[in-house]
C-alpha cells in the first residue's frame, strides 16, 4: 500500500522565475580614438572689382587681403613699356626710322645754274617720280625749252594730253611750283608754249628715253650680227638672225651727266 506524502510539505519544489539579465557588453581589446571633424576651410570673400587699377569695393573699415582687385591694381601701378620699338614716346635715333617715304627727309637741292638745262630738268623729273607719279606722267611728255630764274618754259600742243591735264587739274601747277621751291631753291612758274617736243632742241623725257632705247637696241643687234660664234652657227645650219631680245636697259652715266642724244 502506497505511503502518503507527509502533510505540510509540497510534493515538488517550485521553480524560481527567470531573472532577465542585460546582454553582455563586448570587451574592447584597446580603446578606439574618436575621429575629430576637420576644421572648415575659410573661403575668401569675393569683392566686386571696378575698373583696372581701382580699389575693390568692400565694407567700411574692412581691408581685404590678397583680393584680385588689389593684385590687378599692384600690377597696373608699375606697368611700363620696356621695348623701345613699342614705346610711342621713344624718339627714333635714325631720321629715316618710321618715315614712310622721302617726304620726311630733307630734299637734296639741284644746282640748276651749274648744270646743262636738260641735265637739271631730268634730275628734277627723277625727284618728282618718287613723290608724285601723276604729275611726273604729265611732265615727261613736255619738251624743255628753257630754265631761267623764276620760270621754266615747256613745249606741248595746245590740244595735247599734257596741256589738257594741266587745264583740268590746277593742283598740278601748284604741286609743280612746290617742288621747284624744294629742289631748285626758288618758286618757278610753269610756262607752256604751243609746240611739239622734238630732239634735240625741245626734248621731252619720253622722246629721250625712246631714243636711248633705240640706240641701245641697235648696238645690241649690231654686236649680235658681227659675233663670230653666232655667224658660225647660222652658217652651219643655213639660218638667219630674225630678232634680238634686249634684256638690259641701256647703260647711262649718273643723273646730271647724261645730256640729250645728238
């Protein structure tokens, strides 16, 4: 017969309720240094800049350092041209430097009283051709009659090209007198007679040049016809000399010593 449990004592021991424990904290092997934030970079305050060389606009009492406006002002304050070729205030040492033509140089006078009339006139035309080609084109067709104190007499038909141009362009006469004052040392009037230029008494530059070229060509052709090598070549092939091409201008003495072809 089973035995009864003693009275006053429970047949089993009650289980104690579970107590919640906090989770275990991880144990660091060594402390980790916290990263400090980088300090903010100060950006320079942009100031409006006026024209080149002016102080930048800012607040009263504020003195910006290293601003673009100050850098430009400092650069412009000491700016100067160091190249002599670019400096407009630099005066060239050479009288001909920067001069576009012979108008800037002193004229070389023509001693017309010591020269033959034609030599003085031809020298005068050579000076004009370098400065006024239109006036030279008119004067080269005029025949020289005489050069005297205060006047130069030239010959041209009344209805010819030269006289027509002189009537229609009065500035030609003004320019002519200006050049005579420059090169002959005195103002000389331009007097024209109604006559045709001719050699040798009333020579024009056009007629004189044509005669010089004609004589030069004739001399070249004569030398070619008498040249032994050319004659031998023509004889060998039964040929004949048809034409001679002149490649050089006629050799001339210096201006003032040429004279009129006789």
